[in-house]
């Protein structure tokens, strides 16, 4: 095994990844792009350190991460409290699924009942299976159509089974849940059941104020991942105003999470600051406007997404069945990929009866600088790729030009002192160039 050759190949692959990212457009709803400034945290010593902001007694004291820990306690957590209106915020979860694990284990004990959203209604595929692994009895709520829950059935289910927790989670959703109505339906059946809203997919829309804050709508807690509609790093958090919930989550977290990836929390803090300083509410509005504009433009080109009668979407997602145009979804996705446009192919979207279709999202397109006015042109490029009316090479060149002509909306002014400080920081990490290997002359 030639390790040097393997290392060279790995670095080449990373270079290819970075180059392609600058020349392509990604329409995958579960992905986004954090800024260069936010990514700097991963280059620092914070990536190597533990930090225990709570319960940091003599047996668990790790002082090497103290300065980076200050970024958590004085930037990330305060900004999350500001944006969520929550008295208690936990930034320990590593991902949305990790946050789900922590929340389920904290608020429901083995043998108790939890109610989750049926995947056929858009619920996350893993919630029920994870609940069962934790020893919980899991029931699932559906709805009269792919876009709404059956709230009367939810109340009846709560009355009959008296769950410890109702976990509202939508992974495949064109229209966000009415959390206030769902909370009212739960409370009509039980005053003891807690309600958690997992808003991983719509986090940027919630923090941007476009969608209601789940706490204000009656949920006991909410949270989720920070790299879908929110343009942050792969991380997650949980927020609540209920001291009992915060205590239970903290107790579970102490046992379940050791390293919570301190550099990721620092990156999240920077992303939150950028979100506030660069008009997060405007970003949230643009994400939804772009999704609706892309839906309308695709429909005008003969490729109508689902839910045309409802305006295609109320968030960042669009679902596109290409088979009426004579092209199956895997073929359409491959042709888009060749043209520099990345999409999901899924066979479990609600209302599509197991038929593979494209799941599209506009959050990352807006993060890198596109807006609703760009969507007709993007739709034309997509249509040309799907219908093969132009060569993939020619379309890819136009996609690259569109991508490179835009500037990230979540980026501070180039002359901002933050960027000068970041440049100084990178210089202290690498010096004028990469250090010579040990033993090299």
C-alpha cells in the first residue's frame, strides 16, 4: 500500500470537490452552504478540544478548550436565545437525528408512548425506528391529504393512549405544519403530553421570522439541524422555555454526549452572527419566493411540480414527477447532474405512491446569491437538461457562469474587520505556506 499515493489522491479528490462546488448549483433540500468565515473555526485548535460548559467538575475539567468555549457561551448560545426567544438552549447535539435521539430519551422513558408523524405524511423515516430502539411505544399520525395532519384523529389518539410526548417532525413537506393547531389538538386530549417540534428543514425560515416560533405556538420545545434552510454547519440544537424540559435534556446529554464538536459550535455561532448582520428575515423570504418562482417556471416549461393548486410550496421544497414528460426521475437526475445541477431522487414522497421523483430545494441557491428573479433562467437550464435539448457540456457552462456570477447573501462586506481578523487567524495556522514535513530539507 502506497500511503503517499493514497494521500495525494485524497487531497486531489477534495480539490475536485471544492472546484465542482464553485461551478454547480445544488437543489438538495437537506443541504446548504455555510460561509468561508464560518468554516474558519474548523481550521483552528477548537477542532481538537473538549468543552464542558455544564457540570465541569474536577473529574471532567478540560482547560485547553476554554477560549473557544467562550465562543459557545458568549456568541452561539446568546444568539440562539435571541433568535428563538428561549430561556434554555442546548447546543450539544451533533445533528438533527442526534437531537432527536437526545430529546426522545430525555422526555420519554422506556415503555411509554410517543406519537410521531407517519412517513407517508412526510415524517422522518427514522423517528419511529429510533423510538422503538429506545424502548418506546411509537404511534404515527397521518392526514387526509399529503400536506395536512388529521387533527381530530390526533386528539383521539392522545385521549386513548396518553402519550408522554408528541414529536412533530416533517422531513418531506411542501407546507409547514400548523404547530399551533397541532398543539391545541394534543392539549384537547391531554394536559400532560409534551409537544416537541422538529423544524430541521425549516429552521432558517423559523429563525428568520417567516414561520411562527414553535414555542409561541404552544410547543414545549423545538430544535433540529442547522444546515438545511439555515445556512450553518452540520450541527443541531434544542430550545425550550420549560425548565423541566431543559433539566431532562441536560441530564440525558450528560450521559449521551462527550465531545460535542466544539469547532462546530464556534462555526454555528459565526453563522448565527452573519444571519443577523446580513438580513436573515430577507433571506427567509427569498428562499420561499424562489421556490414558488421555480415551481411556476418549471410548470410553464411543461414540468409542473406537485401541489400546483396550492402554489407548489410554502417553504423551500418542490417535488417534481418527470414521468408525464416521458423521463423517469433517475434519468432526469443523471442528466441534471451532468449539467451541473444536483438534486435528490426519492421514492417516498407523500402522495406519489412510491413513484421515484425529484425533491428540490432552494435554500442553498439563495445562500450562494440567486433569488426569485433567477428562477426562470434556472428552470430553462433544468428543462434543457431533462429534455436533452442542448448538450450537457453547454448547459454546465451556463450553470457555472450563473453560479460564479453571484455572491453569497450570507457574507459580510469584504472589508469588514471580521475578515481581516479571519485572515490573520488563518496565517497563524498555516504561516506563509504549509509547514514542511518532519525530516524534509
